[in-house]
């Protein structure tokens, strides 16, 4: 049994070392704390120098306002800060650092030296270090230009157990460089530099305009990020969201290019992550992660940044408002992206914008028609979807609710005049030849003309010229060759039409003959009562039958045969945590996606030139047509310069 000891006050060094356990995890944590102080000091230039990944040396030099000689002893004291003085200031704090623990904690587990000067005279600087068990500050004169330099040597030298947890130099520097990257993205008006082991790795000049910001992003995240990202800037209800979101086809295996800033502070927040994940819900390939650099600006008084020692987490006063704003903004931005949008913005035509309809083609090409759903046969050229069996159960009810849908979208139409399209096939010899149907090609009068004299007049996806192996459409675009996966593209078009019809108005609902009884917690019952209207809008009638009992009396018709209990529980959890739930909509969309896959054109079907052009025009009009329902790309382009390089032209 442990002997009972009398209560006593911890000595300052031990107290600071305990506090360091919260804010000083590794060299990257030290770098973050020191740089945030430099930013708050009004710096316009911040230089960082590391050795051995930061374990041996971390030096941060800035040109900010500096610290006066009289304040230097307090700078290394615990719970000392110049950034807040009252609860009112804390509730509206806009500075990055304010707890007053960072420098004292870092000094307790390293050899820290701080030199600062508030005057223009470079000889007027002062140096402070903390010495001894009591960490008494000692101040001495030290020449220094206006600003501050903090040097941290031998991190965790006096806490061997903590030092053992440090990883290799490469790993620790990787974390430190990532911290630098986040900080550099948080303030474009500051110039930054980073050196490691006497080698300069980053030199970033201040960015005063959009072009400068994009140059910084390209330097930190690569040119590919901007080439595959959408810029946005939206405001509503006192909130502003701006930045860049990556196209769904430009995703990564890890969530390593996701940067979200709230009033200039990088955060990792569950509510934010949920809203972004919802926006990418049915456009991202399974297991992939989106990329983004986003900035949310709002009144500091409606966001609490004092919920975690590292200040990585925040709490919004109106979480539902923030969640809905983020989701709707990103969902709309991704939905409005169209093939060729970047080219149209970068190189507008003289005398006006490019038209989406091609002269002489839109009139001749009928609206793209789908094949009939063949749910019981023929899976060639398609994936087997996990929801296929459920679709069969719901199709009878769906057809009854939407009789016009079968006629307008799912009924095959006769092929238009002009015969089948030219189809490229590879023979046994490996040569590519043109395989012909009864009428191998359209006659010159029937064939849509290509804008040879002025190729810039072509629509974003160009004009179809052939079909490859019954799978891909080859088109001549403004910049070169466009290749389209016809099944994937048609699947997205069909899916978006189905969603528009099903979600366009109130969802068709069906009362259950026997209500489903759910045993619920008090919190779930309370959420059900508060969110009754939210459930009703989704076609769900949920009643409170007792202190711990809920009754599901009505569900959307498409889900009449589904297991509703886990679905309702997940919705209650989402509504309680985020103020919004997309579980039911996502469940319905899964079924619609399966229906779209079965109702889309299959591989090895020969299409006429007019049919192919109609598909290309529909892609240009359809939201999210750059990827299929599973997140795979539906098309890509090879420019003439890329083709010339392949064939060594001009070499």
C-alpha cells in the first residue's frame, strides 16, 4: 500500500514538465508553438532552422514587435501572457496563442534561449534564459535587430523517457515540415523560410494576390493540386468559406493534403470532417480521400478555441449552421464542375464564351437514351453491386410510383438514321482496323462536321470520331484527344436523373402495416422529439411511445423492405452530434446507383456518331459527370503537345 504523503505545491520545473506533456509531443509541437507566437507578434518574415529533425536544434527568428526588457522574465513564466486579460477577451480571442504555458513548458524540457528587441537600434537587444530547479529567469544584454529569436537545443535532454519516444530524424523532420506547411498556408501575407541541417528547403515570399497564393500552394503541395482543384469563395449568414477543393478524381490514398483553417487557425474538427465527407459522398472512389485547402471566417465570439491544450479542436456555437453551410457550399461547387471548365476559364474565346451545344450536332443528335433494365440477366461489362438484390424487391413499387420514368428514360429508342458508328477493333495481328455494322459509316451529309478551320469552337468534350473496342468513345476536342468511358459516363448521367426525380419533391412514403418498435435511450428519445420535422421531410414518421421507446410508423417507399432499425439509430446519432443526417438519403442513393448501373449502356454496344455526341453533350450538362457513381474517372484528355511528345514530333 502506498504511503500517504502530505499535500504540497510542486516545484516550478516539475509543474512545467507535466504541462509540457500536453503541449510538447515532439519537435513539430515546439515549432508550432514558437511560430504562433511569432505570428501574433505581427511578423512579416519568419525564418525557421532545424537540425536532426528538430531534436538537436529548433530556431525561430522573426521581425515582429519584440518583447520589452521588463517583460522578458515573465515570458518564461507559467500562465503569463499579453494576449488576454479577461473572460470577455478569452471568449472573442483572435490570437493563435493565449494560454501562457508554451515557453515555460518548452524551457523545462530543453535548453531554451530567447533574444528580443523592441527598438530599431540593433544594439538594444536582451537575452533571457531559465536556470536551476526553480527556473529563475536571467536577463543579459544581447545585440539583436528588432524582433525575436528563440533557440531550443537538445529537446528532452533532461527527460530520457520522453526522448525515447522520438522517432528517426527523417520521421521527426517530416512532422516538422508538415507543421511548417500548415503555418505557411495559414498566413499568405508573411514570408517564410525553412532550413534543415544547413540546407534551405523552402523560401516563400509574401503573397498579396490570388496568383501569389496559388504559387505558394504549388510550392507546398505541388502543381498537380491546383490543376485539379476548384476555387470557391462564398458568404452566407455571417460565414465566409474560400479556398480550393480538389476534384473527386484527384484523390489520395491518405488524408495528407487536407487543410482546414478557422479564422487562420488550422483545426481538426469532427463536425467539419463530417460535412466535407458528406459533400464528397457519392463522387469519391472507395478508400480514397479528398484534398482541399479551405478557410472558414466567422465572428470569433461564436467559436470556442479553448477546448484543447494544443488548440487543434474548436467548438462552434451553432454547429448545425456551420455544418450546413460547409456541406451546401462544397456540394454545390463539386456539382457545378463541368468537363472543360478549367480550359474555358483559362482560355476564353474571342468574342464570347464557348457554347455547350455544337452547331449542326445538337439538332441532329437525339437525346441520349438508355437501355432497358435487365436485372435478371447479362452482367457483362458491369460490376456486381451489393444492392442488386434489393433493387429487384423495390422495382415493382418504384415503377408504380413513377410510370413516366420508364417511358422517358428507360425505354430504348430506334437508332437514328446514319447507321452504327465506326468501331476500332484490334485483330490477331495486333493491328487496329475499322469493324463495320450493316452500314459501316455515316454518309458525308449525315456525319457531323468538325470545326477544322476553328477548333476552338468545339464544345468542352469535343466531337465523337470513333468507338474503341465497344468501351471507349474517342473524340476530337479543342486541345487534342478526349477519351470517354461510355458506361461510366452514362451511369453518372442516369444516376443524377434518378436522384433528381426521387429527391426533387417530397419522398414517396409508405405507412408500415406493423410499426417498428425501438428501444431507445433518453438522449435518443429527446433527439427524436426535437427532430420530428427533419424525419418527416425525409419520409419517416417517428413517434415517441414511452420514456425509452420509439415507434417507426412510416418510411420512404424505396426502403419499405429494408431493415430500418439500424438506419434510424444512425440518423439519431448524426442528428445529435452534427445536427444533420444523410443516412437515409445515402441509403436511397445506393439503390439508385445500382439501378443506374443496370440501366446504363453496357460494354460492346455499338453506338452511332450521333448517339456518342449526344452522350458527350449530356456529360457537359450533368453534375459530377467527371466521375462515375463509384468515383472512377469518366474521361481524360491528351493534348496535341502530349501526343507530339509520344511520337517525337519536333524533336
